[in-house]
């Protein structure tokens, strides 16, 4: 959507004092759908325009300046001073007209209170094809009322091409090349979706009480812990069986049992140990030392037995056999 800046709009709004003080709210754009300037130009300020103006202000997220005689457009570009008389912080649609909440600077409040300035003039962007107002840029204090609302007092026009805020288009899920019609359609769709969500009754079958949900969570946690404990016990049994088998087969020595047990802490380690045992040679073959019995042994005769054998005429070997 191509837009142009209109700051010579010939639309004015008087700044009425409230109890002798500068007002907190001022009228910025009159009720439409068509607003006409003193010089004959006219713009469209319908519901779509209202939505665009409010959306662009929300996206901008900073206050708009209310200056003197549109210094923001005339003086600031030339590097000259363009102070604000007030700051516009909020928009509100009242019976089709755009109102703004303002916070006056000391100088601005004094000049309005003293009635040195009595009228406002808005500066806004509009679509040159439809003349629809798309964004409020700023406003200015002036003393040349021209209509029943706000605007500048010159009769010329200065146009500057602008685009819809990229941030607003991104929020709507649209590309930067999107047209005004596409932006309005996306906004309308979002509004319809939000209204449908607010009116739709929840399906109670899709929800459970919080206490039941928490209880299920505790049960699931306990079940996971019990399963993990059981898996570890089963794993430890497999490790013990594998190590015992390897020890009995002489593939590992008793002194290395704890080393191999530490290597079997997970399933992958146990599998590596089994592969090692399969390929390893016997390093500690079983022996019969524990079951071996002594052979035929004889105990030497003492001196008395030797004397008896001699008296009997027997050799020591015969004496021993007879003794046995």
C-alpha cells in the first residue's frame, strides 16, 4: 500500500480549556467516514482507517509529538529546533472521531492555558488511491482554524511515500510487500478467530482436575524409578554370572574381578566383557592341589624301635611294614 504524508490538511480542532487548565484529551481527527479540508481536499476515515491508525500507533510503541506549527515537519528536517508542546500517549475512538491523551510540557501547558494557542492540526499518512487515512504522524498547535477539527493552515501539499510498518506486517504474518487490503483482511481474520475462541465452550473431555494430573505424574515417576531399579538388579545378576563363569573358566584371575565388574556398569560394557572372555586365552587353569592326597610315606624309626627291630632280626623296612 502506497501512502502519502498529509500535513497541510486544513482540518482543525479547538483546544478547549477544562476548569482553566489544558485538556488531558484532545480531538485529533474528526468523525468520518469522510473528512474535508478548507481547501476542498478530503480523506476517508472509516472503520478500516481507525483500525490502521490504532494498530500503527500500538506497533510504534512510543509517544507522538504535539509541537508548534508543525515544527517536526518544517524545522526539524533543516536541523532547527522543534520542541514538543505535548506528547500523545494514547488513542481512543469516540463516536467515529480520533481522540488522543496528551501530557503537556510546561511551555505547552502555559501557552494553551493563556490561550496563546487554541487549535490543533494533525499530520497523517494516507493512501493516495483510496484517500484512506493510515497512520497519525504528529499534531501541531496552530491559530488558524479552518474546519471543525485539526490540521495545518497552509493550502499546499507535501507528499512523502511511506509503507505500512514492517513490524505490523510481521505481526500479522504478512510480507513487507503486502497491500492495505491484505493487512485489513489479516486483522479481520485475527479478530474473528479471537471472538470465536472467547465464545467456544471448552470440551471437558480434554481436561482433568489438577490434583488428578499431579497424582498421575507422581505415579509415572515412581513407576520409572521402580523400572530403573529392576533393570539395574537384572543387569547386576548378569554381570555376576558372566564374571563367575569367566573366573571358573580361567579366563580372568580373581585379582582382576573388581576391575572387570567396573567395566560392566552398562549393557555396552557387559557385551564388551563377554566378547573379551570369548576371545581370551586361559590364564589361570584349575589345579588339583586342593584334592591331591599324599602317597605312600614311611616314618623313620626312632632309636627304641631300631633296637627292637635289631633284637627281632628284622630290617627297618620289614619292621615298618609289620608295624603298619
